[in-house]
């Protein structure tokens, strides 16, 4: 009888930990990191380390550029972006202005 109880308790504990682990994965949205290639209406084409991805946005997507509230249309090619989540419609796009080119100096 004690063995049966021990097995049942062990199974319950393992199920609890498995459920917590799966729940943790679902609550943390993965992010997409890359550089803006172009903006096409409400879509943003982003070049990542592996490929280009088209990011869909909607009226609920929150966009910031250098920490300031912005719109999708204000995103420009060359800006580095973080898109949350990595798949589906973006809920957040954080962008940093493209680095300015250094002026060439004559030697």
C-alpha cells in the first residue's frame, strides 16, 4: 500500500513540475532581432541573422524609436529592431535609429 501511495505522489509531483515548465515557455514571448529592410503598409520586412521575415502589425502594435513613441510608418531601412513576439502579429517593436555614417576625412 505504501508503494502505491509513493508512486501516486511521485507521479503527481512530476506532473506538477512538467506543467510549470510548459507554462513558463508559453508565457515568455520570443523576440525577433534584426534590421529593417523596408516598410510596406502595415508590414515591416526585417533582415535577421538567418533570413528575411515579414512582420505583421495592427492598430494595437506599440512602436518605439530610441525610446520615443512612434508609428510603423516612421520605421526606416537600416534601423535595428526587436519585435515581440517573433511569430504572429507584433505587439511591440522597439527600434534604434540607424547609425550615422562617419564623415570621411582626407589624409
